[in-house]
């Protein structure tokens, strides 16, 4: 087993590196996985773009994906995990995890900036009527207004527990 990831601005890469250390598995960028690993079992981690896990379809053609981890800016919830799982639709018995990562508009390329400019007002609308303290307490608000990251080893614990149980 190894880890394959796709990251646009580095947060998913950070999670992949943390998971690599925690599980003692090598982690590779999807673009540079050694061809000798084709067809073998992998954990796939990708950033979320418009609800989809970027790179999953390509990775699923190359490897036997045993677990999928989506990383986005939306807060973690059972509903968000369910939404990601519905989009990914992996095979039976393949778990899907969702982790909140980070976001920084300034790190995006021109096309992604344009896409995010279109949706930022609707994301900000969710905070209408909230106090400054409530807004500031929400990582998504900090991410969208000035860039922030909540990447942490603790968030990976459900993935680590799954792996340890699956490997028994
Ligand atoms: C064009 C675009 C679309 C995005 N769509 C979503 C989305 O649907 N859901 C979500 O939770 N986050 C979304 N995000 C936020 C990223 O998934 C988030 O910033 C993630 O942590 C980026 O990971 P990376 O640093 O590895 O690229 C979007 C970001 C961009 C630039």
C-alpha cells in the first residue's frame, strides 16, 4: 500500500506527508508516481473542486484504490462526507473520508481565482447575521476573507484508525 495525492496549493500534500509518516507508507504526487506501482493498492487523497475529488478518476484507472480522502474548505460533517462519497462513488467497501484543509486565494492560478470569485459571495452569505466573534471562530470564514489553514495531524485520526483496522 502507498499514498497517492493531488494538491493544488499544498494542503492535501501536507496531509499526505503527515499520513505517510503516521502509517510509514510512501506518498507520491499523482503526476510522478513510479510506473512500477501501476495496478497496486493505494490510498488516494485529492483536493475538492466544485464538490469533486480532483484526480480520483485518473487514479482509479491506474491503481486499486482502497480508501479516498477529500480535502476542502467546508467544515467537517457527516453530510459533507456523504456528499463527497456520492460524487466519488468508489467500489463497495472503499471508505471515503473528508478533511478540512486550507485555502488562500492569493496562491490560486488565474482560472481558479475566476471560479472562486464567482462563488465567494454565496459562501460569505452563509455568515449573514452572525457576530464578528462567530465569524472569526469559523475556519471557512477566515479562509475566504484572508486565507487560513486548519491542517492538523488530529484530523487524520479516523483515516489512521481505518488503516490500522484494515491491515489487521
Ligand atoms: C476552484 C475551486 C473550487 C473549490 N471547490 C470546493 C468545494 O466544492 N468544496 C470545498 O470544500 N472546497 C472547495 N475548494 C477549496 C479547496 O478544496 C481547499 O482550499 C483545499 O484545501 C485545497 O487543497 P490543496 O491546497 O491541496 O490544493 C475549492 C477551491 C477552488 C480553488
